[in-house]
């Protein structure tokens, strides 16, 4: 049998296929439990918070302001606009 992916839900007691598909007796199955929408939203929020912390450390209030007259050598590969 060729491997395929089928959508299913768990009703608290049984795993129920969402699409009709005939399975052979003793067919080997792999079950992947996907995170809930709330878990996905929380993980996204955690990653965004971590990114914001990194940016805050890199561009904190004590970061000096660099002006063009502080540049000692021009980058020859930079195209001025």
C-alpha cells in the first residue's frame, strides 16, 4: 500500500477519519497529533516576544546615533541613491 495522509479527529474516545478510505485489516498507521489553534497562537506570541527582546537589546535607548560624518571609509559596493 502506498503511504498517504488522511485527516482525522479524536472525539475523546475514537480516532475518526474525516474522509472515507478503506483500510486493510492490521494496516500500519502513524498518528501525528497537531497542536491546537490556541497552542499555535501562543507559540507565535512567544516567538514574537523573543524577537522583540532581541531587537530591544540591539537597539536600546543607550545605542549611539551614528551620522554620515562618522564614516571613515566608504563601502565601494554600496550604490548611493
